């Protein structure tokens, strides 16, 4: 059965800290791995990763994929209170005509002032 | 088996035309989504709907509107199509009845829209 596991489930840090969120997966016919930030509404897309070892970076956020060990990490440096959210990892497979997204349960990040 | 269908696989329209993309799911899911997918950009959320008659803007709602009059149907409307709306449009549905558990989105086959 396809699954995506994120850790930790919950994390509390202070502003300025650096955090690393983990996502491991067991998915047949892997296509891509995606990171989303979810505040009150639907997920906001952050990154899509398809190749191992290539870091994707956007401001203070970065992510990398290891297809051999089947995991990805999302790093946030110099955290701010606005980074507080649930971070979702999802893996897209080749199932069906366009593939399905299998989500992890998310990591709830709380950044304290 | 969850089924999400989209009204057209391929569509060619002219600039300025009004375009309707229909999506139907048969699993009584509360949440439905419209994404567009462009090379190198991944999936970008246009609009989503928590439930009937509810809609929320996603990341790129400009130039689009949506309608959810019935639970199974979520329509994406391009009020006046432009060439930069040429893309693959994907509809998805999700059963969100228990919070974080089992958050799988089920996608339709996609509609490839070409605006000339």
C-alpha cells in the first residue's frame, strides 16, 4: 500500500531558528514529490521534486529529494511567525491517467515570537 | 473505485471566448479543486471548494471563476480566454471528513486547453 510518512507531527520553535521537516515514502510508480504549506485554506504549493540530489530553493525555504533512500527534507531557515502552518508532503504516482497525490499527515509547525 | 471525470480531454478556443470546464466526481467528496499544470511549474491551485456553494481562491485565481451548485460537480470558467491560459487543467476531489487522516486527492484525466 502506498504511504507517505512525515515527521515530526508537531514542532514548536522560536523565531530565528532553523527547522528541518522530514518526509519518507513508499509509493509504486513514483513520479514526483511535492511540498505544500497549509494555513487555513487549501494547500499552497511550495516545491515539486523529481530528481535526486537537486536542491530547490525559494527564499528561506529549500528542499531536496533522495530517491534511493526514499525521502525528502524541507528546510526553513531564520523562521518567522508567518511560517506557522501545517506542512504537507505529497507523492504523485503514475496511477490512472494523470496520477494520484498521496499525502502525508503533515507537520504542524508553530513559530513563537 | 473513485472516479473523477472531466468534460473534455482536448479543447481549442479563441481569445476572448468564454470557456467552461466541467468536473464530476462520484464519491460524495466534500472538497474539490481546480489546478493548472504547466511545464516546470508543477501544479498550481486556481480555486477550490470545501462544499456545495463554497469556494475559495487558490494561488492563481485571476481570470478564472468557479461554480459549485451540486456536490458532485465543480465548474471552472474562463470569462474571457487569453493565450496565457493555454495549459493542462486538472480537477481533483478529496474526502476530508476526518482531518489529517487519509488525505488523498483523486485527479481527473485533465483537459488540455489551447487558446489561439
